[in-house]
C-alpha cells in the first residue's frame, strides 16, 4: 500500500505537470496569434518595447561591460599558460556571441522587466481589472498579453546584440588597455574566428528566451487568482517569485537543449 500511494502521488504530479505545460503552450499560442489579427495593438507594443527594452539598456550595458572585462582577465591568464594569448579576442567574442550574451541578457531582463510584468498583471487580476475587461467584451489576452510577447520578441535580440558588442569592448579594455595585448592581434583573432553561424546561434537563442520569459511571466500574473498558496497580495508575491524562478530555470535548460541542436 505505501508503494501504491507513492506511485499514485507521482502519477498525480506528472499529470499536473503535463496539464500545466499544455496550458502554458496554449496560452502562448493564443497570445502569439492575436498579435497578427486586427485590431492591432501597435501603440501598446511600442509602450512595451520601451518598458522592456529601452529601460533595460543601462543594466544590459553595465553587465555586458564587466562580463567582457572578466572574460578578458580570466581568458588572458588561462591562455598565457599555453602561449596563446593572441587568441584572447576570439575567446571573448565566441563566449559572448554563442553563450553568455543571450543567456545573461535574458536573466537581466527577467530580473528587471519580467518580475514587473508578473506583478503588474497579477495586481490587475486581484483588483478585478481583468474581469472588467471581460465584462466590456475586451479580450484581456489581446489587450495585455500579446503586446508583451511581441515586444519581447523584438527587444531580446536587440539587447543581446548590445550585450555582445559592449562585452567585446570590455574584453578589449582588459586585454589591450590593461594587459598590453596588441590591438591588431586582438581584433584580427575576432575577425578570423567569428562566423555568421556564431551570431545566428545567439539570435536564435534570444528569440526562444523571449518567448519563454514573456509567456511565463504573463501566465503567472494572469492566473494569480488560481494559485493554491494564497490570494491577494500574497498571491501576487508568490506569482512574481514563481515567474522569476521558473523563467531563469527554463532559460538555462533551453540554453542547453538549443546548444545541443545548434552545435
């Protein structure tokens, strides 16, 4: 009997997980399709591009700069042991373009914008603003979710590109300005090592991360009232925490899966 109870509990957990996964997938597809159906939410998309993208530029630039500088320092002291410090530029650029750029940019956006999205929509849910939209025959998914998904798909690749460029500048500052590597050697190693496939891989990852982050954060906020852990302010706090944690975990898991397919 105890073993049967264990299997029953595992089965319920598995079915609940599959059901939740299916609900999230339907939520994303619904929101994505409404982007392309009139009436179009151009103004709201622009507002969300400003909120998610423009307001994240400073933190993305700052983290990108110091990430590149750390890569330059660590890479130099690792490569100099093998007499290969001339490859520092390639090491920094490839690390940023293929891996660190899209992942760290996504994590920074989750912390700055994703948590805010979940909290904002959650507060709208518990204050019955979403119910009011339904009452006025306004589709809340079209009005609230689709603009955020569209804006995320637009800004994630742009912020990833910004992170990559500033990160390479940071690597240049560490390697060339601070450690004395020849500037021509540093830039030539980047030119010889980086190909379009490296840039494309980072952009593909950023698009997947955009879909994951926007969907999870919106979903957690939209269904705050259905959380078993609490309602009201507690429900919003739990939804926001879940949105950040789940988004970060899924970004890292999907990064591994995408890397396996794109390598």
